[in-house]
């Protein structure tokens, strides 16, 4: 079995593969003040709840965009699973050329998503990840990472409204029945959900104007489903895209 871990600014997503099959996956809150023991015990508890208490991973791979937590998670994996994780970082084999001006600037999760999407669709792609930031990552028909766009995430925007506007409440991210809000909560929901869907469609139109090839738009991340429902551009949703990408990269480097 293979343990795959994606450490994001808001959530840590981890999964267990038995061969190519994802047998369990979880999403937990990222907490920078937690110790390796706390994370290790939490991971073990998740395994137990999924009926995997006797499972012993034969490998582990880690992608992180939170530098202070990388060492913490590495130690947790070594101590509680007996595995030193393979870390997705510059120099690791991904099977994908990176055409960024400085390839080291590209977040590990963005490369992992691009690798997974190209492995599945084998065409020009725009991968939209609705995480802490909303990112757009472009992959050429030859399987090259071209570049992309980084925007504030929908969660950050919702929290900013609550924190910076004294009379605006904290809300859940659901779509209102109408774009015209008749109360404060629905007005905020309209701006966030419909506004982000329009932003996605508008940016994709602009990106496509600059691309000489056809492309498919794939969505992933915690808020992918709600935005994709109101977008005209998103062709498919794969909420576990990063986990599949980590498995692909692990197998590539193991070979």
C-alpha cells in the first residue's frame, strides 16, 4: 500500500492506494502548531476508522506548500509508519517538462495536478484548483507545464468580507436561488459563488485566446463542485486529482 499526502495551507489531504486503486482518503485541517506525534496519531486514527489499522504502507510520498510543516509530516511518517516520504521538490522525476521562467517557483501541488490530469486526458488542459488560492494551470498537448494564473481563493474572499466589513456575517458557501440577493447573506453568496464562476469563465476565455490549441478544463479542490455547477467552461471535476498525481510520481521515481 502507498500513503500519499498533500499538505496545503488550509487542508491536508491524504489517501491510501492499493496498487492503482484509491481505497481511502481524508481531508483534515492544516495546523502549523501541531507536532509530529499529534499528526502521526491522527493519521493512525484515520487508518483505524477506515478499517486499515493493520495496513502497513510500503511507501509514502509527500507534497507540501507549507514549508514549516514539511519536516513535521516527514517525521510523523517515519515514526508512525516506518516510511521516509519521497518529497515532491525540484529534481524529482515528474515526466513533465516545466516551461515556467523559474521552474522552482511552481508549487508542488500544481505540478502534481498537471501530471495527473495529463495522464488521464492526454490533451491540452486547463486545470483549475479551488483551494486556499484558486489556480489555473495550463498543460500543452505534448504534456508540458506551460504556466498559469493565481487568484485569491473563494474561502479567503469570504473570510475577508467577514473580517474587514463590520456588518457582514460569516457565511457558508452555497449558491442562492437568484443572483439578485434580497438579504445580506444571499447577496454575499451571489457575489462569491456566481462571481467566482464568472471569474473562472472569463479567465478561461482570456487564456484560450492566447492558446494555439484546443483544451479541456478540469476542476479540483475543496470548492470545485459548487463553482463547476455554475460555470460554462468546466468540463470535468476530479476532487482527488492531487492524490492520483502523487501516486503517478511515486511510481515514476520508484522505477
